[in-house]
């Protein structure tokens, strides 16, 4: 197997794993927790953009923030309580 073929197989595998992760989040987190109050507006290979109707999103995600959310660029003042 040539390097080019290996690269194409690996790229396909990575994209497939990304899709699985995105779908898992959508159906097992967003839809499960918000039902019809979560509207998927846009998706890409590595991101989902939602409109979510809730009182306080940060309170909602607090228990799952380390598992599902990248908050590395959030301001330090925004304390998401776990």
C-alpha cells in the first residue's frame, strides 16, 4: 500500500470518527436535554451551532462541561460551576 493510499484511508477514518462524535453529541446530549428547544442552525466537520431556549445555558452544561465543551477561550471571569 502506497503512502498516498494510506493517507486517504486515514483521512476518511478521521472524518468518520468526527461524524460519530458530532452525531453522538447531537442526539445523546442536545436532543436528550433540550428536545425541541434545541434547534441546529449549522454544522461543519468539527462544530455545531445551535439556538437553545433555556434559562441559563451555563448552569445547564456545568455537570458536563469537561466531557462535551471546550471552554479554553472563555473569559476567566465566567465561572461555570460544576
